């Protein structure tokens, strides 16, 4: 049994994984409005731009797929990811949006220079215009370059989002 667990860990290393769960009642009109707030950045290297790059990539992919996207205002609480139900409802109202997407992006490194391993993870939270959480997702990958991870995370999330949320 231990051998099987070890082999599965080796086989999964470097494999990307996207999980997204959305409640059935969440639907978005064709060309619907989405607001994306700043993602919390949990980076061991304290890269302040990791979350900004993810937010911009998400905006691009949603826009390319026909959605109207807006980035939330740069208030300090929004940048720190401290969003509760009333904050989410206010952000949606300000942007005339049907839903809000926010979350956290994590980057961890381990090992020495010659055998360094990098692990990335993004957690997504989807809220409706009243601020209620209607969906959550997670994308993780390891040992990839940051730009590749950011692009793949945005592409995978939007693809899963379109399949599960659909259109009215």
C-alpha cells in the first residue's frame, strides 16, 4: 500500500489539477457582467505582482470568451482579500455585475537551487450579486514557470466556469 501511494505521488508530480463546484441555481446571462477583485497573494518570495498577473489574465480570458469584466476598485480591504457578503454585494452593485470572483494565489518553493521545486495553487470563490457564495474552485500545479501557471489557471477556470454556469 505504501508503494502504491508513493508511485501515485510521483506520477502526479507536475500535473495540473482543476476542481470547480458551482451550485445549480447560478446562471449568467449572455454577455453577463463579472467583477473580479484582487486575489490574496501568499507567496514565500513576497512577490506583490503574482495576484495582479492572475487577475489580469482572468480578465483577458473572460473578455475573450464574450463576458463583460471589470476589476474591483483598489481599496485596501479588497486588496487584502477581506471580502464578506456585504462587501461582495456592494462591489457587484458598483459594477452592475451579476457575480464577483475573488480568492487567493499561493506560491511555495522547496529544495536547493539545483533541485528546487515550485508549487502553485489558486483558490477561487464565486459570489452572486447579493454576495452569497455560489461556487468555489481550486487549481494547482507544480514545477512550471509562473507565466505558464497563470495562463493555465485562468484558462482552466474560465473553461470550467463556462461549462458549469452556462448562460440563460
